[in-house]
C-alpha cells in the first residue's frame, strides 16, 4: 500500500496462530508494525515488531496467557 500500517494484536488469552505477510511488496518503504495488546509481550518484550522487508512474513503464536512468540 502507499502508507505504513499498524496491526494491533488481540489479547494473548487464547492460543492463536497468525501469519502476517506483506503481499503488496511495499513493506520496505511502508513498514508494517505489529503491536501487542496491553502488557502482552512479543518474544519476551512489551514492544512492537516491524516488518520492513519486501514480501516478508511473520508467523506468531500466542501462549494462551499473555505472550506472543515469533515462529
């Protein structure tokens, strides 16, 4: 797309698998930012994850409690 995008993850209170993919090939110039919900973490850190490579993908899995993991 022509602008950066932000994806807000749902609370990690259920076991969920997600695949987030840059299907337009524009993430290098228009980053995709993945933001955890509240105090949830992504790989142990309460901070956003950025996709900034063309056609890249990130697979995430929640633990059903309060954490997301990049697979």
